[in-house]
């Protein structure tokens, strides 16, 4: 968890000269200006005025210059090498390519790797409302779910979709645990709290990452934030497994509380968490604090930890 700035004066960004959101949307809502941004994306390099105009297909130089000037400053900038994206301009095109602005696909449930941690039945993935969700085909137990923009479905098989989803879910969770919002790069704060079945969660304790800027929220198990931890990755590698390629929803220590112990210790009630990561006949016992920072990792015989 990160401390908030002491006061507004400590903030890096002062927004007196920021473009109002309504005005920003009006600027890029024009078809010609959107075409300019798309052309800059296609060229994938700083582009001269003439190259951009030719790529857009506009013969009227004065009219083209008018539209380009509307984009300058907030969405594109002129450099010695030509015009190039600013972050906002690239984000506009990224949103278009992601499909979130103009696509709403759905996929019928299809079977994926792994089996239910509760009943042993097969798992199926659903795609709806721009999210991939993995559930047991029989008992319905949730095994994971994260956002996945519609554009990511294009030119992918179902197997390729799940490979991409596996990497995206890891990225979202680990980036959030590191205190960076995957949506706006704002400050993410992490909290642990007890969940209940009434709230639709299959975990007794869950992790909540919430952005203090845009309020984007991501939920996960405690184990999920360890997927990029160096000790855990090395532990799997020593057993001949590349953890990065393992679907996270097949890892019981990631999707259940069975291998997680959470205690509040000390006068201040600070959290102390232990996650047991079993592989073959060995287990890695990882200790974390309430900020989900790893304090210690120790290898033990699997039989010694009851895993």
C-alpha cells in the first residue's frame, strides 16, 4: 500500500492548463482528425506534413493543416523529425484498436486447461462484457476472470486467446500490486479483507487493488500477486517448469485459500500472510506483509508443510 501525497502542493501535475475532457473528445470526434491519428499509427514513425496528408488522402493543404493544428499540443507534437504521437493521441488509437469503442462480441463457453479445485470437473471459459471468466462446467466455481478488450479476439484461436488472457491477467494483477494502475497509471492502493459467499467470491480472504485517481478496482487472491516473484519463478524453474507458461487458473495456490494463511499479529494488528507453493515433493513457503511485500521464502519438504 502506498502513502498518499502529503497535500496538493506535492502533486507533480498541475492541471490549470489541461484540456477539458469534453473539449478533448470534441477534438478527436472529427473523422479527418481521427484519420490523421490512424495514419500516424500506420506509419509508425515521425511523419512529415506531406507524408501525413498523402496518407490521409486530403488534397486541400490548408484544410488538412487546420485539422492537424487542432491535434497539436494535446494529441500530437511536431519535432525536428516530423509529427509524432503524444500519449493521449496514442491512447485514442489504442482504444479504437482494442475494440472497446465499437465492438461487443460474445463467445459461447468453451473448455480450457485445468480441472475444478472443488469437484474435479472440467473448466470452461466465457467471454462477455469484455471479460474472460473461467468457471467449473459442473458446480460453477469461479477460477478467475479479468477484463480483455474485444480487439484481442481478432486473428486468435481459442487456445491463443487463453494464452493471451493468461499473460494479461498476470500483468494486471502484478502491476496493480506494484502500485501502478493498469488503466491510468495512477496510484493503486492494496487492501486485504474477508470476502463472503453472499458477495459472489470463492475466497475467504481476497486482495483489492483500487486506483486513487480513476477508482479502477482489481480483485485477486493473495497467491496471484506472487506469479512474477523471483523466488517463486526460480522455484518452478528448478523443477523444470516455466511458470510464465502455466495457466494461472490451474494453480490451486492461486485460485483457492487452501495454501494461504492470514493472521493479524502485533499490537497494531498488522497482517502477516503465508502462502505455501507446492511443486512435486517440495514446497516454497512464502511470507508476506500486509502490503503484499515478500518478507521471506523458504524451501521445505512438501510433507513437512502438509501440502
